[in-house]
C-alpha cells in the first residue's frame, strides 16, 4: 500500500487478501449506463443469473394467484423487451403482501411505474403486459382509464402545435378490483 511502510525494509506494504474472503455482489443487467464496467466485471468474476422464483409466492391472496400473475407479466415482458427485464419476485413476497390492498399498493407504486420506465410511457405496451384493453377500454373495468384526445381539447389556433390525433390520456384507476388484477393472468 503506498502510504503504509514496512518497518523492516521501508518499502510499501503489500496488500494480501485472505483465501476465505468471498465477494458477493448484485447487478441488474438491464442497467446499460454501466456497459463498460459490465464488460470489465464479466472478464474478472463469475456470474450467476437469478431468475424470478414464482413457486415461493402465494397462490391465494384474496383470490389472486401471485405466481400466475407475475409469470404472465414476465412472459409478456420477455416477448416485448427481453428476458432481462423480467420483474423479480421480491415485490410480492409473503411478508409484504397480506391482502388485496397490499397488491394494489405494489401495482400502483412499483410495478406500473417500473413498466413506464421499461416502455418509456408506451401505454399500449404497458397494457399488453398487464393484459388490459387499450384501443377499446371499458370505463368501469381494468387498471386504467384511457381516453382519446379530442378535437375540442385545443382551440383551433393550437391544433398545429401538438400531434394529438392518436394520443391517448392514461391514468391508473384508483378503484380497480381483484377481478381487474386477475385479468392479468386469466
């Protein structure tokens, strides 16, 4: 080490690492901002892929099968993005999820915002992952309210500012039900 001297020789001390020291670290392969570090780490360390473990999740929380729900979402994500974007099981572990309100909380505060990041607010893809209607939404069903922008939203003088003909306004419904969640996997 440059700032520690060996008393006998006056030379810098060598750093030694015990043979029983193991470094365990986690890394999200979806984070591409560290691509150069990723390559350097892959050359120097072993990697063990950790896939979601569906079998450790509950099969019945207020009639909702968390295993089937997460598996269905991840199958769709794998097709629309790739398998590295799958949602982990930790969001739905039994110590966090006790009832429907907990599921609702995780969906609105974790899963849907994560999907917004994954798909850059592409609500059609988000609806596909969650098996929700997009083109013909039902006002009283589903996780979202979706309305199409109308010609009446802007005065005629502003219609050229924004391409709004195919734009849809999406909001998470606050009153979605257990059946709306079940529709993700049924």
